[in-house]
């Protein structure tokens, strides 16, 4: 298994477990995504290296994070 594929599998498993735990405590899953990204990323515990594939995966994750945040807000709530 390549290192990029291994990183994706580790992240998906960690996110799945963390989101299930956060739902038990009635916390938003967006916080779970942020927590997993901060802990598994290259600057906390260093489980993933800081290379080009990790940066591409991080950019892809930011796009989905912004999309999920956008789904939680509506124009009626903002005004």
C-alpha cells in the first residue's frame, strides 16, 4: 500500500471513530474533523509527514470543510 493511500485510510478511520464519539455527546462533526486534522497532522504528533501528497490532501480537506460549514448556515440565520 502506498504511503498516500495509507494516510487516507488512517485519516478516514480516525474521522469515522471521532465523529461517532462526537455524535454521542451531541457535538457537531465539524469539530471532530478539526480535532483529527490537528492531532494526526504533521505538526502535533507527527503521524503524517509534511510532504507534497499531505499538502494536497490538506487542501482537499479544507475544500470539504468549507463546504460542510456552508451547509450548516443559511441566509435567514445570517441576517
